[in-house]
C-alpha cells in the first residue's frame, strides 16, 4: 500500500503539513515552526516555550542585532499529494531602514509523500539602492522538549547523555570564565556533578557535520536529526567550524558565522551591492524504534539517511528557480600533483588534497570567502579529483595538500555553465620552499592537534573527552600552561624534544599574581654544523589559529629588535572555544646567514599581546630551511 498523500490545512494563524508520518505546524504568516507531531508525541518541540521560540530561522546583523525572521506574506508554492512547498516571505523597503536587515527573505518548507521529515531552505536577496549592512550569523534553530530528549549524538565518538538546561542556571550551575561554560555543581542527574558544559565543546568542521541531533530514550525511542546534505551554501570552506547541537536541547544548522574566524567571516555588503544566496535545503529527519529497541540504533539509521540525502543532492523537488537542479549544474575533474625537489626528484601525487571551487580571489582566499558558494572534494591517493554539481558562475580552483605548507590556486577563472564537464588535466602545486629542511616541528595539516594537549584540571572535566582523540575540547586547558611551566617558558630542543610531548598546543599568555597577564617567549634550540653567512636561510611558520596575537621572531638574542613581526593578527578565539584550528596563516621569514652561528643557536618566538587568557597562537608547523642547493638532495 502506497504512503498517504501530503495534506495541507490552512488556518487563520497556522498552516499544517501532514503526510501521515508526521505533522508540521507553522505560524501564518510568520513561518515559525510551532509544532512537530510524530510517533504518538503531540509535539517534539519545547511546549513550555512561546510559539516563536521553537523552530525558526534567525540572523544577526550590523554587529549584534538579533532577528528571528518572521514572514509577512504566506504563499502556497506547490500543493499536491506528492509534495507541499510553502513560502513565508518578508520584504524590505526604505521605511524599515535601521529597523530590519535590508534583505528580502523567502523561507521555504517542503514535505514529501512517504518521507519521515521535512525540508527547509531560504533565499536571501539584497537589491541595488539598498543600504549597507553586515551579516554576522544566520542559521536554523530547533528547540526540543527537555522532558523527552536527553541523549545527543553528532559523531560516532561524540555522543552522550546531556545536562538539562536547568543545570546551567544558578545554583545548580556555576558560570566559569565566560557565560557559555558552566560547572555543574548540583545537577538534576547526580552522575553529571563536577562536569563542565559548554556548547563550543560540540563544534565541528563543516566537512564532518552532515548529521547531528537528539534521541528520546523512552521505551519507544524517537530521534530528531538535522541533516545537511551539501556544504555548498556554508561559508569558509570545509574546515570552518560551526556549532551543532547543545544543551537546550537545541539543534542548529549554521550557514554563516564568525566562530573560529572572527570578522573575516562576516560578510559586509556595500550600499547598492546586489546579492542573492540560497541557504539549504537542510533536512529535518525523524526516526523511531520499536518498544525495547536500542536507542542508539537511531543514530546508525540517521547516518544511513544522511548518505541517502547526500547521494540525492542536488534535490530535484525544490520549486524555486534560484535552486539549480543537477542538469543545470556542471562538473570539474583533474589531477593534482606536488613538486618539491627537496622531497622528491619527480612529481608526487597530492594524496588526500582538498580541492575546491570558490569565488575568484587571491591564493587561499576561500577560507575567508563568505558571500558565494563553495564546492569541495578530496583527491584520491593518486591526486585525482572530481567536483560535481557546481552551480553556474565564475570560480577559481583552490587546493591545499596535507603534508605540505601553503595554498594552491589554478591560474585563470573557471566558468561553469549548465551541463558543462571540464577536465583541467594535470595540475602541479609547488609549495613554498627555499632550501633543504634542517629541522621541523609538527605536521603541516592546518591543525595543532599533534602538539601536546594536556589533561584538563580534574575540577573542570567533560567525561566525553577523557581518553578521546579530541581532548583539546576540554575546558580550561589554557590555564595548564603556567602550571606546567611555572618558572619559565617553553624551551624546545631540536633532536631531543618531541612535539607530541614538549610543544604545548597553544602559545598562550601567563597569568600573574595580580590577576593580569603577560606575554610569553618560547625558545627553539638547535645546532648547525656549519653556516653559510653569505646566504639566507628560510624560517617557515604555519599558524593554525591566532587570537589578538602577534608573532615576533628573534635570532640568538632575545633583547634585540625582532627580525620579524606579524603585527596584530587573528580573532579566531579557538583557545576559549576548544578548537584546535581557526584561520590559517603562513609566514616565510628570511634569516640572513650572518644571524646564525656554527654550533648552538636559539630562535625566540614571542607573543607579547597580553590582556586576556585567551590570546595566543596555535602553530601548525615550523621548519628551518638551509640555503638553496645547486643540485637538490632528496630528504628522507
């Protein structure tokens, strides 16, 4: 028997979509999701909340104005037994200047026959002659019933029973260094006592954030999942981090945010700048088990459903002409090779390279790109890549290769047209290189995860991250530096030190007795058997994240004028928000041979900015190169 057709009920103040599996109620004409009925539960959303605070699109504009997007015009776009698509639009005009963000916003909701969930997307448009503005954040938010949903899952190894929102409030919870981090002093569930809860502990790279959500673990388990089938509409590329699910219980689909990046990822629109972008569709997927089933089976099912959604992208059913279907898109393929004569005499396959199309810009500009669309794939072990279903438009092809520093950009603009299939052939990336490696610290992978990440203070622990590869997500690790180095700053000796054990994951500030902070100077000690004083050496410094920091480099004399200063860089806030990377910086610093000596040498790395415990630098990789050699010698 075929599933029941989709039915639409339009009331004065509500609209109901019902396909016999679930029933979704939206406010009319605001387009706020006020109710989701499923599997015998009248409403999965938090019924204690006001109707406007359950399921909604929101944004932050002009440096802090929060706006839950309420439509003023309701329209049925598609109504059949196979599909219902609804539109809730808010139009802007000059009478709303300084009151509402200058955007036309069209929120869409879709329900299909036989589908255990619903889809949502939105079209944002800024027209010519409209005023300037900035868009700090936009997302979809769902707030679930706290009496039902207690188990959160976002990855196979990142899932747990979560505290209740009441646990975060005084006196049950004690606020820590910033409001998002709370110590559970007297939680309702006593097993959680002594743990820290912080929504940033559940952030995730875009590339890994395909599905997350919550499970109601009652006798008949029910799952609520947010599935993002494509990353094309998210800003900042594949390793931009965003929030996922956290205590509330809350589930988010974040499209634009400054988290782990700062102002660089806040799109700023000029007066009269025309812009249109489609965010989504995302899929809100519901599943359930039989009485007595293992609730965690719903997570496995949600992952399978995510794979189905990814395979179905781009969807064929959205009605908006602004969402191109598969036959209106194009593909790009090719092979990426690496040429580094100090590593290999021949070409190396760019194994595992991230290769993507993003709007035209400078080398590496994709990580700060926040207005257009991006399309990424990973190259195979031989460097072959295929990027599919690319929207029409002009792009540059960008890449970065784990194991090598720097960024690649293909010369020339790639213009995608409907149905185009472009083979760019063999591309060669020549990473920054001046001479042979004399020594190196870390792994060039845009992360500080291979550095030493300490155990947390036992007073401030999240048990999920005990004996976990993401131990950097524990709270308060910045305070451990001064405990580990009470009498002086870090000293790393090339040849005997081990970056896994001896290179702290972040060069942070040091708290003084008067509750103020001071900068720190790290030392790298190394020996040179000989020095060519007539030549230059190259000091390659790849930074995985920086927060209101400055890198000063001195050679052999800590009291001299810096050989190099980065100036003030970074607003990632990755230290406070338990990220291990943010925006990537690469500095290739010339060291005159006259600055070095035969025998023992020291490089001093100073981070002097020191008004907060969260200022600092995370190093991705550091390398000292000797002068160029006439005949390169392959490194082993």
